[in-house]
């Protein structure tokens, strides 16, 4: 999971994304996101889930907590989207 230390509105995405709006209180949003993140990761850990926490790499990458390049492998099951030979 990516810790939301620089979380906020993506001003470039707002320009053409109807569902986004500019954040009027970015500092409070950062604090709220971090509290929610910490509470959630604590609950996962209490249930025995191994949680790996990554830091946001760039201060301007405010929406980098949503990684879009991932994959999942499972024993004896094909990887979705991969042509299996």
C-alpha cells in the first residue's frame, strides 16, 4: 500500500475529469487521508495480513497512492491477460 503523505487533488486530471474537484483544504485532506490509511493498515495487520507500505516518491504526484501497474500470480492458475503457451 502507498502511504498518502502527499495526497491531494491532481490539478491536471481535474481539467477533464467531471468527477473530480479542487480541494479547498489540502492540508486537512492530507491529515485525514493519513489517519484513514493508518487505521486501515492497523486493522489489516490485526487480522494477520502482511502489509507492505511504500512511500510516495514525488511530492507533486498527489494521486500516486493509486498504483495502476500491478499483477497477481496464483499457484496453478493462469495470469489474467497473459497469453499462456
